[in-house]
């Protein structure tokens, strides 16, 4: 069991796109719609560790973090390339990442994004906020360059 923004979305959707899988299948459309419903007002994405205790209430919900927003952006970029109408949400996620950097001159996850032992130990990986964010922004820039 993995948290949804990271495991089910941030890795799987782009992976399927990279092998030419049909991203218009119903279960993938539902997944993208689920993700869009979880975008925070600030444009970012987050997920509380409470999602392990009560996934129905907390899955995909939480304070925005750079790494989780980056993972969501991986999905939104591939969804956009597959003709999903996600341009506005994708741009809002990018704005969140850029504004978050401008406020702090760095990217930092303010909430745990890693699971050591579900319900017992949650971890922060300082490099996640920087590395995944830079990868997502590079993919976004490459997408914009092609347009």
C-alpha cells in the first residue's frame, strides 16, 4: 500500500505513457480526475500521513509540499500530452513550485513524505523536494519548448 500521489500517480502514469500505453482508458481518466480533485487552493498537492489510517478521508489531502506537487505534475504533464484538459491545473502546480521557491529561496517539504513503518514512523527526505521538483520543472519546460 502506497500513498496515492506518490505511488499510484507520480510513477505509474508517466511510466505507462513511456511504454505507449493508452492513457485514455477509463481507469486512467478516473485517476486523473481524482488527482485534479485533490489540488489545493495554492496550486500544490499534498497528502497527510493520516491517509494510512483513513484513506477515504485523507488520501490525497494535506498541506502542499514541493515533492508531492512535483509527483502530481509528472502526471499532469503526461495527461496534457495525451489531450486531457489539464493546462490550468498544470500551470497552477508550476506556479506553486516557483512561488514556494521564491518565498524560501529553496524547496523544503514541510510534512513527511516517506513511510518507514506505517502508523509508527514517517520520514522526510530533504533531497526529494529539490530533486523531484527540478525534474518536474525540467519536463514542464521541455513541454513548453515543444509547443
